[in-house]
C-alpha cells in the first residue's frame, strides 16, 4: 500500500503477507510391510532391506508364527512421504 507523507511524496509500506511457504511441509503416511515365509527367508529379506538403507532390522516386529507349517511373518510400519 502507498501512503502520502507530509511532503506529499508517496512511499511503499509493507503489507502483511499470508502467502504459503514456497516449499510446503511434506506429507507422510504410514505404510505397512508384511513378510511371510520361512524364518531364514524372512530374516534374509530384512537384512537385505537394511543393506539397501530402507529399514533398520530392529524396526521390524518379532517373528510371528502364522499357524502354517514352517511359516512366520514380520511386520514393519514405516512413514513414507506422499
């Protein structure tokens, strides 16, 4: 907005801005991964995902028996950017 001062000159005065930031906060949502297989297969996959820097082994649940012979499951909930 422009205002006239006593000498008649105009000057620019800053007006309050409510503009959003140029980079809005990223949104995250929980994503659940579930692995089913033998103990060896599930543990190997967890280690492989760790080597790829995707998830820490301790972030996975303990191995849970599924009730099927020689089968367990592990669950990982990870927040991913959307």
